[in-house]
C-alpha cells in the first residue's frame, strides 16, 4: 500500500470513473467554481493523465489536491462505485514524494505535527496543556490585543486564532482504564479517545463511555493511545499511517473485544480500513482484517445492540434540535440513519432536518489552515442553514465539524448549542436518576 | 496494463493563436479563459465512454452578448467552436474537437422568469434541469422531461440533444416543451425563434431546426419552455418477471389497452442488481426483468389505471406486482433508475451504451435479439430502457484495454443497429448522433435526406466551424 503511486495503482480503479458527471452537483468545490478541474471527475482525469504519462505531478496538481476537501460526497453520489478516497490519498502521497510542496516552514510544521506530536500521545498532551496555559492565563488575549501576533511567521499567524480551546482534563483523567456497567455486562468494548477529541472534547469521550455503560458494555480505555493515523493517510504520509495502525492493533487486540468504538467521524472512516492499509504486511494482515470487522462507530454500535431510550430529557424544556452530518461519517462510513435514530429516542427533543445536512462544513482535517478562504465560505453556508432551522441545538459527531460549526455560529452571533449526539444521550441517562 | 493507443486523443502542442486569445481575454477577462493543459484535460470528455479529445481553450461567457463576441472572434480566426453545458451527453456531442474553442455555458445558469399565468419559464442555457423543475414546482407546475443526468444537465444541452427521460411516454421529450429559443449563429448574429404563443405558424418553424441540432447549427443561449400543471396524484409500481419477453409483452399489452402511463421503465437482471448495489432501494435482483410503472394525474384516474396495469402485468406472467408505499419511495425508485447506466460501470471498466428505439410492437423481438447477439459474441450486456417508448439501452460491459473484445463489441453493435433499422427503428431515441452514432446515420436516413441535412448545415455554418465532426463529417 505504502508504495502505491498513481502510475502503479490498479488502472481499473481509474477507469471505473466513466465521467458521467453525477458527482458534480455534490462537490462543494465544483459548486463554488463550476470549473471541471475542481470536480471529482476532473481530478480523476488529471490522475489518469499522470498514470498515462501525459502529465507530471506538478504545482497545479498539488494545489488542486489541496483544494479538494476529501469530503467524499462524490463517493456517495457515484453510481459506478469509484473509490475516490483511495485515489485521493494516493495522489496526495505522490505529491509528498515529489517534493513539490517542500519548503522550510511547511516542513517544520509538518514534521512537528505529523511526525512528532501526532506520533507521541504524551507529547501531544503536554503541548495541549501548554496551549491551555497560554489560553487561560490571559496571555492569549494580551498577545492578541497588543497585536503581537504580527510578530509570528505568516503560517503560524493564520493558525493562532484557530487553536481550539483546550479542555481542563484529558480523557485519561476522566475515564478509568476499565469501567463496568451496573448489572450483568453484555459486551466488552474498547473506546478510542482520539487526538483532538482527547485534547479539546475529552468530555465527549466521558459521555461516550457513559452511554456505553448504560447499555451494558464493559468499557476499556487505555490511558495513553496513539493517533489512529487518519491525518497521516489523508496528508500523503502512508508509511507513518501504517506504523500507527500497527501500534493501535498491538494496543487493542481485536480478538479481545466485541467491538472497538470510535466516536469521531473522521477517525472512524480511516480506522475501518486497516485491513487494506496493512494488506502487504504478513505479520499484521489478519489482525488488521479482524480489526476492521470489530470497528464500530458509536452510533452504529448503540443502534446495533438496541440501546434503550432514556426516560429523562437532557434539557430543562422541550428543544428543537438539528443534525449536521460529518462527511466521514456519512460519506466515509455511510452512517446516516443511526445518529438520527438515537436523537429521536431522546425525550423532549424534536429533530428538524438540516438543509444540506451532508454538505461539508469546511473543517475537513487541516483545510481551515490550508484553504482558509474556501473553508470560511463553507462554514458560512453551514451556519446559515443551521440558523434557518430555528433549532436551539445542533448535534454533530466529529471534533473538526464541532469546532467549525461552533466558530461559525459564534461569528454569526447565534446562541445555538453544539453537542455530540452521544453527549445528549449520556446527559439524558444521567438525569434519569435526578 | 494501459489501454492501447487511442487514435481519437490528440494532445495540443500549439495553443490557439495569440490574437484569438487576446480577443477572448478582451471579452471575458483572463479568469474566465482556460488554456493550460491541467485545466483543459478535464474538458476532454463528456459522459460518453472511451472518447477523449483535448480542446485548445475553454471560455466561460456569462451573457448572450459575450457568447456572440466569442463566436465572432473564433470565426475570424477560423477556429472551431464546441458548445458545452455540464458535459453529461451520451453520444459525444459535447466532446471537444482538436484545437477547438470550448464555449462552456454552465455559468449562464439563471432562471430568468417563471410565468405562472402563461405556464412558461425563461432561462439561460446553462440552467440546471432539476433547478428548472424545482422552480416550476414552487408554482405548482411541472417541467416533464427528466433525463438521467437531470441533477446537473443543463437545459441548453437538453434542447441541443433533444433529451428524453423517464416520463417521455406520456409527456414527450424536450422538443415538446420548447416554445422559443435565442440562438447565436455561426457569424455571431443573435437571433430569436418561436414565441410565447401556444399557437404560432408564422413562417418555417426554425426553432425546431435547432432542437436536437447538437451545437452544429448555432449556439442556444436562452430558452422559453412550456410547463404543465403538476399532477395531483401518482402511483408507482414494480412488476417482476421471469423472462424479458413477458415484460416486453406486458408493455405492449398496456399500450394496446389504451393506457398511457407516464413511465414504463425496464431493467434486466444485470442492471437491476447493479442499481440495487448502488442505491439500495429494494429493487429485486432475483428475477430476469423488472418493470417500473408509474401513472399520474387525477386521483381517481390514477387509481383506475394502476389497477388495470397491475392486472395486465399479472396476466402477462408477472410473478409479483409491488406498489411504492409513499411518494418518497416512488421518488427513490425513479432516481435509482436514472442512475442505471452509471451503475452498470460497477461491473467492468468500460460501458458502451446504445440508444436504439423500435416501434413498440417489435419490442419483445428486439429484446431477444439483443440477448442473443451478446451471447453470440461472448459479451456481457445489461439492458434497460424506456420500454413504453420502445427505447432500449443495451449496454455492453467491457474493457477498452481489450482490443479483441472491443472489436466484438463493435460487431455486436453493428448487428443490433442493422436489426433496429430492419424493424423500422432509429439509431438514437434520445441521446443524439454526436460522434458515437455517426457511422450509422446515412444507413438510417438514406442518401437524399442525409445530403439535405448537410445542405442545411452548410447554409447555416458555411465555414464548418460549429461543433465540426458531429452528426456527420
């Protein structure tokens, strides 16, 4: 897998695209520009030209693949079943190998994030803790007020206001390594705490554990977990992604669990495909396939085991709720009914469909940093759609979307709560006893 | 393994001449003009399989005046012009010509007026078909032609190819809804044909000359289309058959019983399983043929017709007739059917689609002939189509890299076309001639009508610059 390039990939995958155009109306970048190059079939045409030797991996191609959100809406729309995600990751890996994007500052940040921080969970938490001090001591607002951010290099200046608010405690402080439900345990599951989820939304991990416990699951949550490698695979670092997959499989032997639970759409989409990622590794191949069979999105799992409806409402008074679909949950994992089913189960909540619910919010991994302009346009579109529903709470199940939607609503001055569906469920269970 | 050399692909080493590019830049500005290879490669194809030609440049006009100015500049430079909407055509009609200027009208997408008193709509050529239907629906109206690609196809492209759709049986094709057109001629003159009147016999019906002209006679920039009241009720049913012939006879029997449903769509087993694989709408995959039947109109008439259609299907041997439980299920079934062609691409890398149409009493014979021909040439075929219209889409599932198999595909196509013409059919019911059906046009038309068409072309486009090589050489 690691060595696959556009020139060596099974040509039938490229041919599968018969350029019918059914993907065009679902592609956020084509919708923006009406320019074929910015569409899925246009990008595949460029990839095929590279495979055919008619085109080199060049600056334009690198820019184009950076402009693509990787939202995979085209995969859902494609009647021919083109594996765009696979082509997309292969293309980004080709671009990394070509060295086209190399420059000192990008190299520094890429090394720091992909090769250091997102490889070493303790270091990532230490960096998170440092960031929290900066945010909480008033240093952040002082620096911003004094305009000191102007002293930062441009790349960091763009990222600085986007640094997410770090949670006071990380998952390991909130969840014990093994927690057992009251009553007879029905299942044994592993809980993946994620990276951003762990630093920013550790409370969602706690809520996930609670919802699983309330439904008879023994929950195992190792305090230190590696990154799943989704960011790496998505950004062309296939070898690093493979190494991380092996570490995950070592930490969570699939045979030990009834299910391995992910609560973040973006991670889950990658986590389900360790099998193909490690297909060339005889030592891990079978365990990787077993892993894929055990991997469940939390909503999918809860519906599968027949989660019980809570008897209390998470809210003081009846609330109108809407649901924004994380791209990698709906398009990457095809999980679309289950979160809605869980939300409908909650007393005191009316679910209103969000127009364009499955249209990308612009978060898309590091897209807000790499393509701030387009990311903001999509954020504004999402925000307007949410406000139009008149809902007072929007549920979404991916940390990137969560932050993006939160910031969008904030910028529009809208007082609308953003919550993970499972948080609402857990809150409802907790209020049953009150 | 890469496909063998593709004779119809030409890369352009020399860009269009500088004076034309300067002139075009003066019209649209540099940001609406594409000349780099990376930008042009994605404009080398439309929805037709295995045909790719890279253009010399692509330009995105926003107004009719800009279109006219681009046409004048290209005409002066002697550069061919290929008009394109969303590039979803299925006969290669909007594939570029070598070194041509592609006029992409996808950004001329405004719906200009819905006239709910006169039941008409005025729109720019690049308006998306589905947006047109949605705009009509907001006024309780319907724009019936619903080609498979309606979610992204443009109305200008629909008119240029005279597209059909699933509702053609009762409602007809695009031509039946065109009241007036604005057209830019080969020399840049802006002309208007037709009117907003329901009756209009002033002079030759030139608008009809441009409907289905595939961009070879002029460039359609604006349309005035007719709308109809949205039917109050509809009912959608699936009839399952154990043989394709019995499905075909059921269609003939329904027509003979003087029922005109809005939809009588047919999918063979291969097609139904591919569509079900993709859309998961509950299409049966264990029977040889599925008929998707829909009737719409007054609730009482709908109930009566649905009952009679179900009875006829059963009498012709339908194993089972199911009724869609609600509007959502009916819509899902129809959208799933619209994706049939693309869904067939799940099986093999290349899908070669036919569009033959025969008189409806010859359907059963034709369906059998297609299956036999495919078997004789050891080819995989998926057949679906608008059976109520006699319009079949046998689709060969093949691989363009396999030259021997591609040769067999061409033999099989040739036999199917010959048989079609023998029984009084046509080589294309709704996709147009474009590049894909060109070899057989003379055979169908006969020498005199074929020559007359070329004379019309010469009269309107004496320099031969508009979509050259399409329909005929």
